[in-house]
C-alpha cells in the first residue's frame, strides 16, 4: 500500500481524497482552465446549479435541508489557484505535472515544491460538502475565485449581483478551528528604472547567484526573519564594490538582474550577470570570493542551505548598464525596505505592516522592482 493510500484511510478521508485529486491538476495562478474544467466535471456529477464565468470563477448552490429553508443563505468561499514555487534541483513543471506529494505518517507535503494547501484544502472541503447528503444545513452558496495569489483578480472580475448569502465564511485561514473577523489589506508596487546599455571593450561576463534560502509566504512567514535573496545578492555586490574601490580596481557593470518569482513569496534565489574588467579579473574575483564567503558564513546559522556562487562565463560582453546606473540601482536595493515594518501595538506578537521585496527583473527599457505591501 502506498503512503498516500495509507493517508486516505484516516479521518476526513473524503476531504483528503478530494485534495489529493486536486494535486494532480495544474492550478497555478494564471493557469485556471484545467482546474476549472475539473470542478465543472465534478459539478455535473452532483447535479447542483452553478455558474462559471469568463474568469473561471464559480458560484454553486446547494439547496437547504428540508426544514431549514427559512434560514439565511450561507456563502463559503475559497480560491482555486496556488503559489507555484520549487526548490533548487526540482524539474517539476507546474504547467503540466501533478504535484509530487508525499506523506510521512504525520504530514502531507511535496518534494521540493509548494503543496497548494492554500487554498486547495478549502476547495476539497467544499467538494465534500457538495456531495454529502447527510449534512444538515441552510441553503449553501459555494464561491470559488481565481488568481487570488497574484492580486485577487478573480474576485475583482466576479459579478456579485447573483450572490445570495447573508453570511460569508472565507475558508483561507492559517489555523484549523480558528475564526478571524478581519484581515490585512494589500497592495503591490512596481518601480521601473529606465536604464540604458552601451558597448564595452575588454570585459568578462561574471554570473553571481544566491540560492537555497528558505523563502516562504510573504504573509505567513514575513515575521520569521528569513533572508531575502535579492537583499543578499545586493549586499554582496555593495560590499564587493567597496573592496574593489579600496584596492584601486574598476567596479562592475550590471548586464541583467533576476530575483524572485512571485509577489507574495519571499525570494529564495537571485542571479545577476555582471561585466568586469578582463585585465583585473583575477584580483577582482579574489575579493568577491572573500566577500561571498563572509556573507554566506554570517547567514548559514539561520539558512543552512544557502549557497553563494560565481563563475566567469565563456561569452564576451556586448553591452551593459553604465557603472553609475549599476551602482545606483544596487544602492537602491540595499536601501529598500523588506520584512516587518511595524508590529501591532495592542498585540505585539502580530504584524501590523510589512513589505516583501519580491521580484527584480528586466523589462523592455531597463529593470523593474516589485514590492508587496500588507497592513
């Protein structure tokens, strides 16, 4: 018997069976049609009335148990998408592969990928309630929304005029058995830096990378003081720049910067391509080695799988951002706030305001930085 079969013998087996089925269907944010088709196939089995809109949102109705028709309609809401993050060395394709789920006798988890418990477990519970005719309940209204993780886009597109529920329970909390009566607001900022590249002579291409950090959800783990890969690589670059200057060597020039993958995920990895003076490469790399090892040693007690690597590439430099623009951009990243900004005054254990320095990547005219704010 497989480990998953063993899991499905436990309590709540119908809910867990539904959840395991959901893990077989790609459902990352922005890829909602496959799971929408699956939900619709399940609904056709139940004969429940439903509406599926153009954003793959669903409003589903289950009539009240006889004798409970006069009670107010209750809405139960969850979201269909999941955050797609994977660890170093994982070849998982979130667009087409089933999630690599595992069960160790206590916990259900995935091998080097996110599990999708947020918010797959809510959908699994709702599917169980839809098909369970032993439950006693008022009229139920199940609301499934899409692309919640990237900006509540499904909820924003939902036509709420047909919603009948007087009360709504959002099934997207952290702790089983706990009901919350408020939540954080959120906003994402995108800062774009219009930078120009120009040609270079006698330069080598250097790749510098940071990987192996714990990362985590920018809401649930923002208060755990986890390292941010964008910050780590910017810290290394800032320290290295000072070492180069102190030793009379030329600075680096940025060719590209890619860090983070999702607005609501603490970045676990980042990579930059740099142009350095070919004639000074050996001395420059010795200084970079010193800075990288020192930074890695400082982080390792808290992030035991961190790895800072660099390598000279075979290709030659064609174009790079100017030294001045490169320095200013890295200085900006070093100064940019990330993590907890303020704890709640009445409950010092609760975060009031936070910011996640989430993504740095190229766009057509330069580099852009995504920051996700909650308060």
